[in-house]
């Protein structure tokens, strides 16, 4: 900026010369006032007399880097003198460096001046604005000023105001990484690096938007480590690295074609599948939602074998004395791959029995030898077909008459059930619930694994008749029962000593004096003696650390029930399953060996969902199937599992018996949320295995925390967290181990839903009082891999936290334990307990009060009284025109799947009721059965008045509560 002075021309002024003289004297310079009066040649050397100084170079803004001074320069012409003025004050002449030279082109003299500005000068200046300097140049006509140049100290701070953050972005999504560089002078410039290589701007990537990095559509190649680089003239700074992951969510492929029907005839199942490969999940993308396998029912057309129709009439006797007749394969025609009719379609015969002559010779003498042979073949074929037809007719008539003789009793319509249902009460003899250590009660801690001692039945009850038939539930008379048992021989008990009275003992309880000890010997069949080996002999060796869980009982024609206590495993032997005058010593064993590797298929991702259970003996001969109940740990609410039942063969291999989703005539499977009810006909070892169909498959885990003092450290305390499959059997092993260690249950066990998404399980301890307790380093957070949890196979996983109190005065411990699956469910176990021995409450895990029954024999094992059961079977096993048969009973009891299994049973209704008994063994609730019978009675009430009265009386008796029946009995 140039500004003119208001003085007169230098050649004519006196006051202007005076002012300039004053300024120059102040600066310590000499300025002759007579210069204006000098010669004209001197004025021409400095330029035209009418020109103010013109700056060829003005001072530029500058930055002081570290402690290095900067230089400010000015050049002007025509100029007699040039001086710097900084912050409103003149710079002394001694600090100026000036030089003068002549421009070769114009011949004018150019003056150049330079000064140094140090860091100290700038730091010492405290003004309202930045440190500044300008140049003032003199000529004959006046002065000119240059622009102001600011001088600042350059710097760049270390920390970014905002570091970029990592992102997980779906493919073709937008990526925005924010970056705010550190404060600095001059302002830092920003550059982006990807994997240490510069990122340039193109049509998809923009790095110019306010220091941010914007990617419009993410590609797989955009995944990487991004860094924001800030720099100015002082230094360079790097931000934290932000990891960008571009993931791909899985997509389903097209469905495959439907498979062929799995049966050759009748109703079956066909499948089709698809894979999560269009595209496949990548970089942590989500798995496809939905089912990978679809199943549909199909009806395969059954092959129809052809059958001959009636013969036509004989033709007129021909000149050759031969008549013919024909028949067609149309009764029925062969269809759907059926075989053709067997035999000749054309028949011939001699008209006169061989008396007809031709050319004066007997006809049979004139026949060729080949024709005679063919007639014999046709004759024999016809005779064979006739014999087969007669046999088929005889068999059909026999079956028809047998069906007519066995069925035909309509109890509902004939009032045969009148008086059959009587009032009775249920008195529960066992009540057992888990209790925490802070409870005021004093329950028993664990359950003994020595099964010669009593074990509680959850559904144990005493049935007492309140009506006019007191003999229905009376104990058996004083009978002597001869029990054939192989273990009695080993105990030295003779057959005579094995006879016992059943009047004084509990009629359904195994005699205590004869209770066998199975801890060291195998279980053998009773009817075959010691010569037949047990099925479990090579598979379940007893060891001190993991003895097999066993229970046994002697059963007869009345049937009964076996239960392995606190394991969710039971066995129901139906009434009439064992022949009269015959007893069987039956047993159940839960395998505790780690044999899941042989159980599970190596080709698929199968998981053991239940314990391996064996029932026997191997030579068991029953007339109807037994009902086995096994607890499982699969979450079956959604169709994310393919669950199968497997059985161990004699060569120690496992074979698939059936899939719970398919129909089978070899066994029956009723899958519920917590357990599975099986109808089995062959003794052996069984297990439930499951194959996840998607990552949404869920397995239930039971979480429990136990605590005990550290025996090696008087101030130490140990917390142990168990993660086991959510079955009573799996938790039983934890309870037994903690009883030996003296552990105490510190919080009520909780259930965690563990998804099959390949993510691990993390356990951490939180909120530990830091001033009272210390925890062992590097143990606050622990982790189980996905494979450890998913394939635990009924065996517990343990995680321990070791704590130590600073002072013996600290007697209370409170903390939280978090158990969570990555990207899944979380459960919190709250711990609050006393660690001082004198303040401890010896509170065990479970309460087992009045648990004196390990097995039940006879009527006490069943919810439905025997007389009512027999009347129901007589009613519904008989088919009639009104449709009241066993299929209707199954439908009303919600057991309407795989009916082909019941159809092949001698008494379908009895098998259905056995399954109902197993399904309701814990609740003891007859309401569902009463409601079903009442509904059947209402449907057919218009056809028979007697039916309504009988069914109403039946349902009223079954539907009454235990309290009402007890009150009436009193």
C-alpha cells in the first residue's frame, strides 16, 4: 500500500525538509536539506522528478521455525532511503542491511533493504495483533509504505482433535472417516494413507471434504487400515489407525429340485435344500436367515399288480376240433410299476376229448409234438393260478372274521364305563427344590449317586378310593412272589430266601434287604441267568471317579416305572407288557464315559443333546413298547435343528434309528421343550443327537457359581463358575463334584441361550471391592472357545476366579459375574456371601425330604387307574361307524403324528395312554385326559343319551382337584 505525503515538492520545501531531518536524526542518519537544490543530473539518476517510490519487492509473511530468525526484504525505486517499521516503531539503522545497484535496462538506481527478526522479538511482543513489519521508502516527492508482513512462530501440536474410527460397512455402503488435525501454525494439511500408501481422490473416493475421507460405494478392495496424516512446515503427525472392514452378508442360492419321496408307497417326506453361497458370508457378514432345508409331505403311488379278468365263453368248435377262450389283464390293470399277470391270456381245448378225427386219423395222433407240449404248460399254469387265488381268499376271510370278533364294543354308547372312574386323592411324598445358601431353610446339598439308597419320585402318590369300590386300589393280598434274579446268586441268597411277602412292605417299592449293589458288577438278564452277558459290560466300566448312574427294579405283569434320580431320565413299563407269572429284573444306566466321539457322525456337525441311556436286560421280552423319557438341551421352538435318535449296535457302532421329524414304524418319538418321550421295543443304549441347520440353532446352557475357602491360603477364597448343558444329568455331575470339594451354591442357577454362530463364551468378574479384596492377575476375564461350549457333550466347563482379602476382618464378599456370548445373550450371577467359617450356613444344593422310593411297581406307577385304562382301551380299540376309535383319542390328546406306529400295535389305545403317562409323569394332572373324554362325549352326545351321562361322570371324576377329593374323603 502506497500513501503520498502532504508536503510540497522536495525542491521547493523548507518545512518538509525539516520533518525529514527530524526523522533521520532520530534514526542516526544524515540527510542534506540541500538535496533539492542540487544539480538536475543527481535528480535524474534517482528517476523522474515527478515519481514516488515504487516497491519492487514488499516483505512477505513469515514463520519462525524453532529458533531460526527470519529475513524481511524490501526493494524500491526511485528511493533515497528505505527503513523498516515494526509494530509502529522504527527499526534502528544498525539493524538494516542495505545495498544499492543500477538497473542495466533502465539505468535507474534500485535500493534494497533487509532486516532479521528473531524468535525472542516475537515472543516479547504482547499486542492485540500479530507481530508485523512494513517498509517506508523516501524519494524527492515524498514517501511510500509497503504492505504489512506478519511474523508468527510456527508449531504443530501432537494430538489430533479427532481421530478416525474403524468401521464395518456392507458392500456398496458409504464409508465416512472423520479427521480433525492437531492445532498448528500454519494450519496443517491433511493426507490419507491406506496400508501406508497415499489415497488419491477419484470418482468414488473424496479426500477434500473438510479433511474427511468419503467413499461413496464400498468395495471389498476398500478394506484396510486407514491413517490420517497431518503436516505443516514444522512437523508431521499421524493419527490412530482406523480399520475398515467391508463385509458381505450371505444370500441364499436357488432351491434344488425336490428329492424323491422317501417311501415307495404311501405317505412320505421329500426334501429340497439351498446353500448360503449367493453370495457366501464374507468378513463377518451375517449368515442367511431362514431354513436351508425344506421338507414336504408326499404321496407315492403304490404299485398295483395286474390281475386276470374272467375267461370269455368258449368259441365254436372249429374244423380242427379245437375251441378257444381268452382273458385280459384288467382286474386290475398293472399300474405304477406293478407286475404283469402271470399265465396265458389264450386258452385252447379239444372239443371232443380226443375223439375228433382228421383225414380218418385220431386228432391227437395228427397233432404235432410241439403243440401237445404247449398245452401241458398252459394246463399247469392255470392250476397254479387257481391254487394261489384260493389261498388268498381263505386268508382274507380269516382276517375279516378275526376283526369282527375282536372289535365291536362301544363302551361310550353302552354305558360300559359307568362307575369305572372313581374319586381318589394324590398325596405327594416327595418335595424337592434347589435352595440358595442365603435361604433360611437347611436343605440337603447334593444327591447321592449310590442308588441302593432311596431316591425320590417327583410323581409319587398314594391313590385312595373314595367311592363304592374300595378294592380297586387295595394292596395285593399276602402273596408270595418268586423273583428270579442273577444278583441273588452272587449274594448267596437261595431261591427260598428270595421269597418275600408283599402285604407289609410297600407294594411298589423294591425290598431294601434285597437291594443289589451295582457299583462293581455288571447288570445281567434275569430269565437267562448268569450265562448271558450284560449289554453294558464292555462299555460302562465303573471307576472311582465317574461311577455309572444306575437304578434297577423287579417288574411283573402289573408293570411299573424306573427313574434315575435328578437326571431327567425315566422308564415306564406298561401294564401287561410282561407275561403273567413272569418277572424281569430291569435296569437303567447312564453312561458317563466320554464316548461321544463314536456317537457323533464325523461327516456332519452333530452335537450330543442328551445323555447316553441304556435299559435292559438284553434278552427282555415284552408284548408292548416301553416309554423312556430323556431330557435334552436343544431349543426346539424354531426349526433350526435336525434331531435324530441313535442306538448302539453290538459291534459298538452307532446307527440312526429315526429322525424325530419323520414317521417310522420301528419306534415313536415325542419331542417337547425340555425332554423327549420315546416308545421303544428293543433294549440297548440310546442317545439324542442334533445337527444345526443354521446359525440360529440354540443350545441351552445352565450357569452356576460355587464358592469355597482356599485350603492353601487362609485369606483366599475361590469362585468357580460352571457352564453345562441344561439337563438335570449334566448338573448332577457338578453337584457331586462340589459336594466333595465343600463348595456352596452362591446364586440360583440360570439359563443361557447359546447360539451356533461360531462365537465364543466370555466370563468376567466385576464390582469386586478393590480396597477389601484382590484378584489374581490376568484372571478377571476368561473365555471358552465356541467348539468347547458347543461340543461339551454333557460334560461341565469350569472357570475359576481366585480372590484374596487384605485383612481377616473382611468377612463379606459381593461381586457380579458376567457370562455372555459374543454378539449374543448375557446373564449376570450376583454373589453375596460370608467367607468366615463361623458365619457360614451349611446349606447344600437340594432338598430331598421323604425320598424313599427308587422304583414303583403296580398301580402306584400310573396316573390312570387300571380299571379305567382297560375300559378306555376296550372302547377305542374297537372301530365303529361313529368314528370313536383310537385315532380320535390320539387326536384329542394331541398325539396325532406318526399314527402308523400305533396302527401296528395290538392295542393302539394302550400305547397312546402309556405315552400320555410318560408325558405327564411330573404333573400328575388328569385334566387333559378328562377334557379329551368330555369333548368326545359332547361330539357324540346327540347319538346316545347314555354316552353323555357316562362321559360327563368320567370327566367330572378326572377333572376334580386333589384338594376337593381329599376334603370329600375326610
